């Protein structure tokens, strides 16, 4: 192979290699198995939500916030899938929390001008007795995520 041919192929090779690496890394992230820290599943879920709140503060833009949100959803679902069922009270709490997070609009659907509608829909669906903000503890992480996206 001539030097000229090699010069033309190298950028393509590196682009393909980089793309494969990114794809592999993103696929691996979806298969992560969280390490059991000796804490209950609910405590670990609450830690993920707390981390999400902290990361939202430092997020540079809406796109990064959605990435954080989806990562936390994946972490919670992975944790729950890889552990035995918890008490019915903890399972109900985690079911409600994940339902709220999963009900948030996708990045493609999200429009800041519709935030009032998103907030009203979230309250009506998941905490209908609440007035201005949720009173249900399991609804608050989703509410806070929505509030952060709407800023």
C-alpha cells in the first residue's frame, strides 16, 4: 500500500474505530450491574436520585440533563432487575418514582413553553391531591427533574 493510500485510509480507520468504541461504551452502560453496597435497594435508588439532583445543578444544558436523567433511570432499573423484590411498601415507592421519571417528556418532545402543562399533568397523574407541588415523596424526584429542565 502506498503512503498516499495509507494517508487517505487512516482518517476513516480512526473514525470507524472511535465510533465502535463509543457504541461499545454506550452499550456497556446499559448492561451495568450495580455493586451491592450492603444498603437496601431503596436506599441505593435514593442515592441515585440524590446524585441526579446534584448533577443537574452542574449540567451545562438541557441535553446533558436528559442524559443524566436517562442514565439514572437505567441505573435504577438495572439495580431493581438484579435484586430480589423488596417490601411491598418499598416496591410501591420505587414503582411510583420510576413511573414518574419515565413519564417525563423525551428530549425530542420537550418544549419549555409547555412546562406548565407538564407540571399539571404530572401532578394530576401522580399526586392529584397536591396543589402547587407534590406532597408524595416518591413523586418529588421526577418533579425536581422537571423543574430543572424547565429553568
